């Protein structure tokens, strides 16, 4: 994406494959590989570009989240995923600046982002409290989610909205991303 502007948005990007190069009006310029997170508080306004300056194909997941308030000071940050251990467990990568949770990335939004790479036959648990919901994405593989609804199989790029008040078991193989947030009215109500 060539240089373009944003304002009043929290933007979080998770790199799945390749190297994502970022440059912005704050003076930031860097490239990040698989498992890395970049985040930007667009706030009062920021211009940036995102490019693939490498020969390897680039895949990333970009999430746009509403900030806790408008008019925030623009900010950019990142976390390199080179030493990230996602094997058969969730890595909690993003939380709110107001949260006491220890995560490498903090954003101005009531949201938590976790990722896991689950081996075939292994499981991880998503415990969603009452009043919370989650967006579940099968980034890679064919994970299966079990809950009060029974079992649901996913393939790469499939997604679902999970409602709080229960725990979900995710069985591999799969590379999964979960964005957990306050429950909202309406929604998809997939699982």
C-alpha cells in the first residue's frame, strides 16, 4: 500500500509470511517477519506505507480497532516475532494500555490478541468470560473448535465469532489468531 493516511483508529498487523516494510510520517522505518506485530495509534492523523520489499510472498492480518477515545497522539511500535514460542500454547501479544497484563504490545482499546501454532492432535483452550466475545481466525491449517455447540472444523482463512461465558477447546493442526473484546450488541453469533 502506498502512502496513505489514517486517524482515530488503533491498527494492529500480524505478519504471517514474508517481510512487511513500514514507513510513516512519525519517522519510523522498519521491516518485520513472521510472527511479528506492528501497531499504530492513528489518533490525530498519521500517513504511512506498507510494502513487500522481499522476493518471498507477503501475508499479514491487519485489524482495525476503535480507540478508547479520539484525538490521541499518533504512535507506532512493534514486536519482532523471531523468538516467539507459539507451539501448542497461546502467546498473548496485545492488550490494552489500561490492562495490568504483561504483553509486548499495548494499544488504546479494550482488546486482547493471542496467537498459537497447534500441532496435529494437540489442544489449547480459549476461556471467554461472561460479557466478552472473540473473533477467531484460522490463519493456517485445519483447526477444530469444541464448545457447547459441539465441534466445528475450520480451514485456512475461516473465521467465527465466539460468545463469552464458556471455554472452547481448539485442536490442531492450525495456526490461529484470537481477538478478544467486550461483547457488542448484534454481531455474527457464529458459535
